[in-house]
């Protein structure tokens, strides 16, 4: 079957098309039958859809990314450190009070207490009388009351922490962590070593970084006055200025980046492709090599055109009037988005960002409509986006 009416006079130039397999008659166009067009479409095969229905087509957009997984490896500077625990509740006790309570808690006699201080027997006796009136020591001035015993357990716990908690300090993440010698490595000269953001001046403040969180974990839940101690707990720290180790951290998920730096993030230049496509009818493809000839005949002798040719001309007209579709695609993750406003077309010289190699991605349509339409790429811009990836999203 051809494009021209057999009952009409043929033009001088004959056009033949082989392998015609598309249905005759007018092209059916329309929307997917859905109760709510704003809902995400199901993956049920669509019966018909027009190339001019851009809103509907956009719902079936997808990407194809056939590249290998990208994994970046970084090395964080590690220094040894100590965390010292303090409590406002304990600080309220004088040194002599703490010494007497701890000594009695450890079963030392009053004579031993006196012999270990240079304050004199009178001073010690006055303190014993004071603690007796306060309900800490029994009237015999030799043993602790139940309340005194609780204070003894509390002071014993803080005495065990007096030498400080040995920890590691991650200079890039600006946080303390458990020492893990098995995780420390020596990076090669070409490895990406992250900056040490440790600032000694700031570390002089109480509760520096996450030191208080670590200290809280050392307060046993059954310690006397646990709630009061936790509420009054504070820390001081001592960090070795020398970097002694490095911890490896990897990043393989590139869809959790932010546009701002939280102070513990790696700046990475993510390659994006801004892809612009035109939706086309798939069923017209077998005839595209003769469409220009059919158009000429349609203009000069429209009465010679068959219904099939007319339907093709209508479909072609729809293709020409259809809007283009543009999306920004992260070439690493294959994630597409509306056009971003912070993409740049080139990176500055001596840029400090870690640059990832661009990978191949394509904008396409999902299977539900791909048997009817396809996207023809008309433009592709190679762009970059700065994204910041926090240490917290890295794999250690």
C-alpha cells in the first residue's frame, strides 16, 4: 500500500515505501486514562499519547546510566586526645570534703586521714563535724551514712576518670572517636588527604566538639545521683597537635550532597549534563527517509495523498509543534532534576574541589510509553555543580 490514491493521477515522480507495517487511518492521540492526572502514572502500558502532551510525557522520563560505580577514597587526619570529665555537683564539694569521703569510703581511719594531710587535726575534726551534721558521716565520725556511701561511690567513679578518657580526634570531622588502631593507615603521596580543621583556641572551651557525648557514655546509669550528674556534667579536652594516624573514608553515594558547607564536608565538582530532547512518534520511523518527498506532494497535489500519508503528515506536524524537554542529569548517579540554577560550564584554574570524571548518561522514556514515543536529543551542555558531602555520609 502506498501514500497516493490509486484513483488519482500520479505525479511524475514516483515514491515507493517498502516494509509498511503501521496501521492505516488517522493517528489516535490522547492522554493516559487516569482518574487524577496529577498522580504519578502507573507502569501499565499506555494505549496512546501525543507528542504535544509534554506534561504527561515528563511523567515517564527516565535515565540510562551504564557506567561503573564511582567510589572516592579520602584520608582523615587523626590525633590522640584525652577527655576529662567534670561535674558542677562534684565541684561544689571542697577538696578536703572529697578527700575525707573518699578515704572513709576506702576504709581508711581518721588517724590515717590526719596523717596524710598537713591541715592539722583540728581542721580535719571540724570538717568531720560539718559532714556529720550534713548527714554524710555517722556520729561515730568513723563511718559513712547511706548518703555518704552514695557520695563515696560517686567520687570513686570520678576518681577513675581523673586521668582522662583516651580517644582519637578526627581533625577533618572535628570530632572525637574511639581509638581503632586496626582502621588506621598510611596514605600514599597521591592519595586525597583531607584538611586538618583542628583549632587549638576553640578546644579550650568546655564541651568542645562531641566530647560531652562521649563523657556521658562513661556515666553508668546506676551511679548515685545519675540524673543530677548528667545534667551538670561538662568536659575539658587535651588534643595532641601532631597527626599520628589517618583513617580511610569512602564516598559512593553522590545524591546526598548539599549546596552549602557545614564545616565538615568535602567539596566535590559533580558533572552534570543538561540534556534537551524532542519527543517523536516511533511508528513514523520507517517512513522518515521519504517524508520530505511526501511533504512536497502534499503541498502541490494534496488530493493524491492517501489517508495513511495524511495521518503521517498530521503526526509530523505535531512533532514539529511539540515543545522540547530539558533536564539536568547527574552523570554519576543518573538522577535527573529540573534545571538547576547553580551549575557552571567550566571549573576555575587551581580549583580546590575534587573533580569526578564525567560519565555517559541518556535521557529516555520508560517502557509504559517507549513503544509509542522516543526522545531525540537536540542539545547537550556539559556542566558542573559544587556539592558538599559531610563526613557523616561517608563509609568508614
